[in-house]
C-alpha cells in the first residue's frame, strides 16, 4: 500500500468542523474519497487508532493512526503544525501546537504506530506559523527551550521573543530517528492559507492522509 497525503489550502475550502455537514462532505469528497476520521481537537496528547474507515470520527483527540485501507485521517489547523507520519504499512496525522508538543502528542502517535507493529519511517510537516510571526511569553519560551533545546528560541521581525514551532517538531521527530520533511510554508505569510494569529481567521486547512 502506498502512502497518500495532501495539505489543503483556501482553494479547497474551509474544512473547520463549524461548517455545515453537507458542505464539508462535498469538500472532503473532492480531496479524498471514503469516510473521513476527523477529530475534536483539544491541544492534548490523545491519539486514536483507526481500525476501520470512519472509526472515531468526532472524538476528542489530536492525532490518529491507521493501517486500514480506505480509512481517511485528517486534522485541521490555522497556525499549529499539521503533521503526517509515515510507517511501512501505516500512516498517521497529528495536530501539534505548542500545548500538544509539550504534552507529547507526537510521541504518543509514534508509540501507537509501534504498538501496531509499524516503525516510523518518515514525517512531513504542512503549513505552520513561522517563528518570526509567533511571539511568545519569555517564561513559557524558557520552558519550551528546556524541553526541546535552545534552537526553538526565535524572534519576531520586531525583535520580540518567539517560539520556533517547526523547529520543535523537527527536534521531536528527530528523537525518533527520522528526518522531517517540511513544506516550508508559513501560514502567517501565505495568502493561500488561514492564520488565526496573523489575521484572526476562523477557517481551517487540513492535513489528510490515507493508504492507497
């Protein structure tokens, strides 16, 4: 089975769960066929194992993994990191903001893959806010540096303290022996993506992954 995944943008429509169900169904069907497992994201570390298409739809979680053909996994974001995890015979998605990273959501997803008998072999980061647009409180930034190392300390264009979220994801993935592939798109800079922090957007783009 092949890994199949995509990162949507504004042209695919708003995929936030606040949209009417029939609208979301139409938009989702144009991206990937079959029932989607979408999540009620809570900025935590809960990751579900999807054993059949559509299982766990709407549950409170920030990640999902599967080895089931036909299962379509998705997370939404508008600055947080949408991450796709690849393993031989399995795939996963993670919604990783700073709270989720601090809680260990990426680690939980890798652990769930391993429990299924699938070792992490790759990871791809979708559009995420860059450090120069992600001002952070000094004390909280110190805490994140203690967790992930000094390279996550950044600065905004005005020189204010900032958190480098993509770098933190790279570090966490690297601890599992995998090099991160990064689309390099900053949501705050890109007019093709939503950014809650930069523009107050309520729309959401998505990471969508399945086995083909």
